[in-house]
C-alpha cells in the first residue's frame, strides 16, 4: 500500500521541507507541520509553485496539477470558446503554477490538437486541456506507444520491453511517428495487441485496456496522432483518470464560483470602507473592518528585528525622560 500510494515520496519531501524551514516551524510544532502538509497532499494543493520534478513524481501529483490548472484558468475557455491561445501562451499559464515546467511537454500536447508543428496556431482551452491531460499524465505510456508505432511501421516485432530514454525521445523528436505513411497508419488489431502487452508489464500509469480495445476495434487502421486524439476525446478515459470533469461540465465549478463570489464581496466591502471623498455623503457609509489574520509562517529573524527595534525605542524613551 505504501509503495502504491507513494507514501515514501511524500515523507521524504515533508522531511526535506521540515529541515529547510526548521526555524519557522519550531514556533508552532512539528506535529502541526506534518498535519498541514498531508492535508495539502490530500486536497491537492501541495503541488502549487513546486519544481517540475516533484509535480510529475506521482500519479496523484499529476492529477492534482491537472485539476489545479483547470480550476485556475477555466475562465480562459468561457465566452463561447472565443478565447483562443497559442502553445506559448498556454505554456506561460503552466509556468504560473510550475515555474520550470518544460516547453517540450506543452509542444507535444499542442501537436495532438494541431496534428503538425504549427506551434503558432490558436487552440481552445478545452482542446488543449484534454490533449495536455493525455500527454502529461500518461507521458511514459505515450513515449512507449510512439516506439511501438515506429516498429510496426518498419515491420519489426515490437513485443519487447520498451523503456523511454532521453536519447530515444530525441530521436523521435527528429522523426515524428506520423512521418511514415501518416494516412495509412498501422493495423489496429495488431496495434492493440502490442498496447495490451505494454499495459500488462508497465510500472507506470496506462489507460484501461478495456477502453483501448473498444477504441481500436472500431477501426481497421490507426495512426499515432489519430490514436492520441482518440485518447484525448474519450470521456471514458477521462473519467477513469478522474482529474477533470466531462467536457460538457468543464466550465462548471460551483465550489470555485462560490469562493470567487466571496472574494468579490470582500473586495467590494474593502472599497466601500476606503477614505471618504470630497463629494457626496460618503461619511455616512458604514466602515467595515476586515479581520487581521496572523500567519504562523512569520520568520524568526523578522521577530528578532521587531524586538530589537522595540528595545531601541524604549532606550530613546528612557533617555528623553532623563
């Protein structure tokens, strides 16, 4: 169970953060730190502004990142789908959540939508999001599928263990899987047999074999990018992954909408409680005092500085009295 849930990964990360912030954490206790850390893991907020190596470290991290990206930027897809962005612009949004997110993954997701290297073309939020979900969450699976597809095109036997490496990825980057006979593809039944064997022996996340079989038995031949497009559009695979809602509910998030309404109300209340202007009866407007919340993360050196300044002010007071 511990290995399946990647408990060791989170324990190591928690201890690492504990050591990095031990002075701050000592103010309110180690037990509280671990409670807050694992609550953030459960809620999926632990991946915010973290390095890419951590964001992709576990399936839960990847699903949490997908869900966070959707919830943060779903307004981009509203307005009847008129807000279209390029791959570079979507990459900028991804970097707001993960500063070192690699451009290569964004480009690969864009190719699923665009079917070519026209990276300056515009894409809708929903099209990019579901393509990005496949490329990001199933990245190792997609790399292995690309190698299998190339072997089938070349007439080789792909029923061998395929381990994605940086060199193989660079080779496929120079020669895309759809460069050879992109319109014909490969025999779908043979393609499925290879994918079924891949899913059975792989140690990383793969789409459910039953859904892959249903997808590939409805056609005679399949291209690589045609397969990725089918994965991105399949709502059964989306539900099995569990990070995003169905496409019809993509822009519905009542919980987030409620939080935004509260935020707007708070901002409106603060603006109402601002300094009175020279015109009108603004003095009669009731002032709303917003509560001040002290953060437990205040650094110790900041408190020492405040104590030093306080002592200095007391000395000046004593000297003035003398």
